[in-house]
């Protein structure tokens, strides 16, 4: 599913993995929407995600999560 977000951006639901996660992805965790502000590569394909709130989440190479990705028009 995709739709228009405020400001003329296109928002779409995507499945993310450690290989495909990007800064700006919004992941629903424990009923809270968390936006990825930074990420770090870890050994064996894992990644550590840093959210805007300062919280950290480490995901394994085979972890799959649902997220919302906003694509801004240029």
C-alpha cells in the first residue's frame, strides 16, 4: 500500500531487513513509531539502528520488520 503524505511525499509500506533498512524508515515497535536516524554495520550482516529518540535496536541479518518509507519528491 502506498499513499501521499503531507508535503507532497509518497509513503509506502515496505518490509525491511538489515540489508535494506535506510535512514528515515519508520518502524512500529511496541505500539510506538520509531524513525531511524542512523545505523551501523555489525559483524555477520547485522545492523544497529539508532532512533530519533536515542534508543537502539540491533537486528540480525535475517530479521524482517514492517516499516513505512517516505520518498520525497525532488
